[in-house]
C-alpha cells in the first residue's frame, strides 16, 4: 500500500533544516554513537555521540558554575533574555517544524503548532518571573516581622520524552532559566535533534550556552545514576513512563533532590446523552488523534452513554476513516507515522485481542505502508472490560469505545485505574459537567474541550501519574525554594 510522499521542495527544505543543526553529521554510527531515524521511511537522518556518564558529569560541572552566576542576574535581565528567545524561536518556526516532523513523525502542520506551543512557554515565563511570590507579615506573638521570598533551587536535571520534543523541553527549561537555574538536559534518544536546535536558538538569543548543557546518550540508566548521584544537582524534572519515574524518584531520594514527575496516563473521555454531537465528535478526534494519539493526555478510554452511542460511533468512525495517512511532511496528510516498529506491533496486538474478545472494528485496524511505521486511524466499539486495550495506555491512533448507562457507573469505571492525569467530559448540562469533573480523579479535565493544555495552566497528574506541575506560576515554583527571614523588632521612642 503506497502512501502520500513529500514534494521535492518540502523534502529539500527539511534536509536543509537537518543539515543546519550544530555539528550535524549522518555517517554510519561508530561504537560510541547512535543513529536518529525518520519514522516515515526508517532511514537514518543523523548520527550523534553517545556520551558516557563521566562525560555527563563534566557537563554538570560546567552548568553548576554557570548557574551560580545566572542566579545573581536581575529578573529584568532574565525576562528580556526570554522575550528575545521567544522572538528567535518564532523566527525559526519552519526550520524547527521540519526537524520535529522528520525525527518524530508528526505532520508538518502539527509540528508548526508544537513550535508555537513550545515558544509560548518561553513567553509565559518571561512575564511570570517578574511576579515573584513572597510575603510580609507580622509575627502573631509580636516582636518580629516574617519575610518570605523565593530563591533558585539550583542545578536542574531535565529529562524529556520523544513525543513532544520541543514543547517538553521549553516547558522545563523556560521556568528553570526564569528562576535563575542552570540545566543539564537529556533528550530522548529517538528525538534529540529538536532539543539541540532549540538550545542553539536559545543561546543565539542570549541565554548562556554554559547554562544549558545537552547530553545525548544511549546509556540512560548509567547517566541517571551518575548525574543524580552528584550533590550539585538539586532538582529533577522528568516526563515519561511511571516505571522509569519511580526509579528516578528512588535515585533522587538519596540526595533529597526536589522532583517533578509527569508520568503515564489512562485518560477517560465521557460523552453524555445531552452532549452536542458535533462538538463531542470533534473534541474526541482532537483528544484521540493529537500527535497521532502519542500523548499522555490522549483519550484512552472513550465512554459513550447509551442514548447517543450509535450516532456518536457512526459519526466518529466516519471521521476517523477519512484521516489521510502518509509521510509526515507530505501535503494533505492528517496522520503521520508512529514512533517505531514496536509501537505498530503493539497496536496490532491490542486490536486483534479486542476483536477476539468481542469488540466491533468500525474503522482501520491495520498497519500500512511499504516502509515506515504507519498504523491506520482505528475505531473499536463495544470494547469488553477484559480486553487488554481497556486496561493499558494505548499511545497511538486507536480509539477504544465502551458504552454506559448512568453517571455513577461511568465515574466508577473512569476512576478504576492507578493513573490520574487527564479526563474529558462532554455534556451541555453545566451542573453535570462540573460535578463529574469534581469527581474524576485526574489533575486536569477538558470540559467540551479536546485540547485542555495551556502554558497559563498548571499541568500535572494525581495518583501514579506524577508529582508537581508544569506551566502557570506553579511551574516556576518547581524551580524555587521558599526562604524565610525572621526580623526581630523592638519598640523605639
């Protein structure tokens, strides 16, 4: 099955963007190197060094010294630097989008959207750092005044995932810079090129290069043990799986390192009988297929009330079957490849298991293409509770729909998971919307909204979906310590 491929013009533009990366090379990897592949073609697009733990510690030393100097800069200087960084990132929007598409596989349109979203975090923290939290109050017992202020937490270790290779970096590095902290940054081995380009552009905008040290490595476990074992590291921010996050928290505990963990999800999307059908379908498409479903907040379990179920499934399946699958930078493509072959095989296993157990396949259901990692936009209806897909994070373009009768029933099913990152509610009844949102055990809820993430809002989960928040003023506080001064006072005459 042949899929849409990019025009010569787009392919040349994306190749130019790749070749513009600092230190770019694309030779056969040596013993201490690794290849970055294009998931649309499975071809090598770059070769990078795999640094050793010892080399990573050398970067810790550089960042630590730079951080001590940066912590002394004024808020206005840091704000002006970040505002300039925003302008530089937006000026390079097309270049960044091409790199994102080629190494991660999302469509060029989605990649352009990610660049804007990522840059918005830089702009947000450029403003937010000028509104530092603090307090001034009297001692209730008298005799002194209490003063509180915020101070940089220190050197931060930032570990990013592959699915949003720019936004997940800026969501971490922007508040770190704003707070006065240096960073050692480890991008995902599948998508390191976007991080390298983003950091290069931040440096061009005036952020000291020594403040942002990128470590590319295939030795993830050894890297984490070495860096978190260094007493100069005072903060870790990680986005990824719950299993890896738990391991990192254990390592961080040895030196009492402040931790932010944005971990796995199992998001329920609930459509009630009184929902606006068109809005519910559109919201579900966005919540399911954003980034090809490769998102921790993607709608993972879709619950539709009996009265609207048939109409919803018909309309939703029609929309999913119309999705054009193809190379990530090809014109007119709605859905690019997924990240690797293992993901394709896992989706096929989940679909086959669900159908065997009685689910109805309404759209898609197969791998596609002669090369690359493609899987059709897929809809499964009447998914039984014992199917594997009903109890695992899908992380791909496969929608699993179940039906329900009552609000009490669906809330019990929605909360029956150790995860609690995102949830979605579609209803025209405001009371129901707020009551259900209040009872969902999740850190964020989209109400008649399939894309709830926003730089001005705190992003994070409950239960095993993580600790801490990113975005908003809460995201800045993750890189700060609260300091308290008790100022003695005596009467004067």
